[in-house]
C-alpha cells in the first residue's frame, strides 16, 4: 500500500510503468523498459532503467523546463516519486514552467509543487556558480531543443557543462529528438559575433540532437580552457536523423506547434529587423509583416497585442501587412527570400536592420550582402566552404543514423 500511495497523484497512464520500476528497484530486480509509450521514438528520459542506477543515493540537480517530461509527468515529479534526492532545479530562458516571454528576466524561486529551489540560468546569471553546485554530486540535463543555433538552450547546456567540469561533477544528458534534423544550412557563426544566442562555430541548422551537440562541445574543446565535462548520454531509441518528430509539449511560449518549429530557423532572422514574426498573435513564427510594408503587395494583415507569450510584441496594436505561412510546406533550407524581399520593399531601409541581426546571422556579411542586393543563391554560395568543414566535424559526434539532406 505504501508503494501505491507514492504514485496516487500521478497520471493514470504512467502509474503502472513507474510502479514496476520502483518495485524492481526496491527488490534489486532488473528495471523494465517503459512499454506504454505510444510513439515509436523513445526519448532518453523515458528509459529510466538506464540512468536511475547513476542517481541512486546521490544529491542530484536537474536542468530542465516544461519539456522535461515522461508521458506528461514532469521528470522532477517522477524522480522524486522514485526517492531520488533532487536538491535543486536549474531553469533556462522562459523559466522552469516555460511561461516567461523571450528576454524576460526570470528570478530565482521555489517550485510550489515540490518545494525545490529553482535557480534561473538566464539574464546575468547564465552559469551555475560553485556555491550553486555545493553538495551536488550529479547533474541531469533534460531540455527539448529545436535544432537552431540561436535557440538559447544550447548556451545553457554549454555553461552547465563548463561549471560541472570546473567542479568535477558528472553530467547526464537525457537525449531528445531534433525536429529540424533533416537538413544543414545557414552561415557558420564567426567568433566576433558570438553571444548567448550563438556561442559556437556551427550553422543556423546543424542537424544534431542535444546529446550529440554536448559531445561536440566537449570534443571540440569549446569549454573554457579546453576543459571537458564528465559526460554521459542516455540515447533515444528508434531514432534516425530526418525522422518527423512533432513535439508533445511546446518548447517555448512562441513555438506553439510543429509549423512554427519548422519555420523558426528561417523566420528568426527577421527578429533582428523591424519586421514582426507574429509575436503577440495566435500564430507566432508562422506569419510576418510590418505596418509600413506596401499593402498592395502584402495582403495578409494582423495586429500584435500583448499576451501571455509576448509581453512586448513588436508593433503592438498596429495593423501589420505581411505574409501568411501557416499552410505552406516548410522549406528544408534557410529561406532567405523572406528577409531579402521585405528589405527591398521597406520604405526606410535605414531602420530595417537592428543590432541583433548580426548576432542571429552569426556574421556581419549577411546584412551587407542583402543591402548590396545579392540574391539568396549568391549569398548561399559564400557559406559552402564553412558548411562543408562543419559537416566533417559533425560526423565525429553523431549517435544516430544520418539521413540529412544538403550533405
């Protein structure tokens, strides 16, 4: 009865598999696979028997957010139910529950449900300190990535690994699929424009899982002074690069569905311009537009309004003329024409680009070539050598069969 009470507040469809895991753990028996998962692809977090033995009798820190789940039950709740000693949680951009707007300052807090301290790794405090990690014996990283260089969870991974290496703490990455792993494209980031929205010399779309990416951070010596974290990857089962994977939980407030996730790598460049990408509407990263674009060319209209996902939307309360991408087939490439066309049609080209554009692009040359009137084809030719060099590096760290295009 006591074992059953531990699980009385979990969802019905996860009670049985977790009960079996707990029972086997208590009796010293082999922990079974979670067999009730309906989808073929099984993320690393679901494969409890592979990492529970590494956590037993240790003080554990979790790096996670709302995507850190097993059958819609949070990883933290699952591990606590299994008597794992979680001491604290580190949260990335958007916070532990994933509700903060992009760029919003997230404060340290206490999780109401579990009473655990939550330490924000966003804003000025991007890297865990030695004090943060005091008494921590192992770190578990479980965050769903979307496969774009400027998605900041990659930078959080970097700083967590670096802090762990400096404090001699092992890191376990529970791997999850990359929904944009079927192509490689975009300029490779140049060191001069590195920032929290791009720390490493990789293209915008790099076609690696978060686990493979962690291996690359280690292997390429990208951590401070070339140190390496003690890294373990819990791999995904039945996964190949290029497989369609629709995220069960939105990874951040403004990526609400599969279409937005797929369009994000190309549309995010417009975030560094005066053009709205639909923040403050029901269709972020599925539409774009501006109040000053010519309405005879841009027939689709929308008006950004402050909402839970976007507290400071660009062009708030202004009627924008733009383009609706909700029903297109997302291109398997960085679609530069969205940026090029809007720049050409913008009345005041002096205000089109913002300071953040070069950080998102990963170089200063893309903006210059657009201003010069270069075509998308001409621009992409300048990327090819660095892209080919990156692909050689990438191959060293792949865990899963590779079916990417543009190789």
